[in-house]
């Protein structure tokens, strides 16, 4: 009888011990999952905080808008959120151009996940652009370098529209350094100051 009692206690201890090991494994798995989630969130955060300042150089063949709604040197309010801290920021118009404007999806040449519905790439920033605009669904190669891994990337044109685009300087509403020569903002993404 005593023998059965000792075996019962040992079996119970063994079961408790195995359960504890099993929970530690589950906790470790949960920690790994949390760490992967944090990495993904960090990647997204890094992407949204990329500095979109540019050189101010414009692509060859791009024509200035003769009579833009927002004149070069004037102020406007950004009504778009391409980047964190953009919406509501006061912008200075640095350039105004009339061209075909594309929203594109592409996989960065540096690797990583596909960037979907990137706003905006203009006709003159596409390799072998020619005289005619690209139709939605067309695969193109980007010459734009607005973001790391963009130049040389293969992209699909999501939409195209002929309109005025602006290059702007602005200070993010979230603080930080002034963004210079941000390319591109459309007229509908601006409002009068």
C-alpha cells in the first residue's frame, strides 16, 4: 500500500515537472512571437520615419507648370499623410510641374515587403518613359529615389492621372528636422494657408 502511495506521489511530481517544462517552452515561443511582432512593427515604423528630403534636382524633360494654383515660394497646408507628421504641416512650395502622375506598387531592391500604393512617381521618373503615359497594370522600372530601394525597382502602375504636382519643404508636425524638396504632392493634397 505504501509502495503505491510513493509511486502516486512520484507520478504527480513528474507530471508537474513536465507541465512546467511545457509552459516554459510555450513562454519562450510567446517571447519569440512577441519579438517577431516587435521587429515587424519596427520595420513599419522605420519605413514611416524615412527622411524624404531630396536633392531638389528634377528629372530631364519635366515641364514647369506655367500657372499653378500654389505659386513657387507660397505657403500651403499639407492635407496628406504620406509620412508621419505630414498631415497639417505648413509647407513652402519649391516647385510646380505638370505631368502624368502614378501611384505604384513595388518591391524594394534592398529586399523586404512590397510597398503598395506608393504616392507619387511622375512619368519622367520611369525608365524608358517615352511620350505616352503608362496604363494601370503596366510593369515599369523606377528611376525615382524618393526612398531607399526604390531606384531600379520593378513596379506595377496602380493608377495614372495628368495633373500638377508640387515639390515642397515642410517641418513635420511631430517635430524633427525640416524635410526639404519632398517629391511629390498633388494639388488635392494641399489647402490654402
